[in-house]
C-alpha cells in the first residue's frame, strides 16, 4: 500500500464525514462503525492481514476501529438533534482529529516496518 494513497483515502473520508454530519439523516451509524468497508479498512482486513503478527499492524487495526466507532457516535449525536455536540466531537480540537492523526502515524509506522522486512 502506498502511504500517500492511504492519506488521500483518509482525508477524503474525513472531509465527507465533516460535510455529511450537516444532514445526518442520510447517514447510517451502523455502517460507519464498521471498520472493514472503507478503503483503508479493506486493506487492513484484506491484504495487510499477512502482517497481523506485527505490533504495528495491531496498533493500526485498533486505532482504525476506534476512529470508526467515534465517527459513528458523532452521527448518533447528530441524529438525536445534538448537532452542535456532534460537530464539537468532530472538530479540529476533538477526538476525531486526534485519532485521525494517530491513524495516519500508525499506518506510516506499519508501512515502514513492512518495507524494512521486505528489504532484508
């Protein structure tokens, strides 16, 4: 997996979530909570499974799952009429952005580890 592509996928998903939270009735929290439907999730649960013994893989998988659960929770808040609370949750100072940063860092660490292992 190309790290730049992973960043692109994630940033596109982030922008979509931030925009879609304005009209939460169209969103399905149960689908958002699933961490195997987005492009990074498909990679984690597909091709990358071969690296499941690496701590970097487990870290990435856990952070990715955490991000999907957090996003799903924000949608639930928005659908309950708590749009400002949902926006705050997804704001630049909220858990969403911090978890997103951790996800990208974790993805980078795993890819570096994979590259180190394949160059040996």
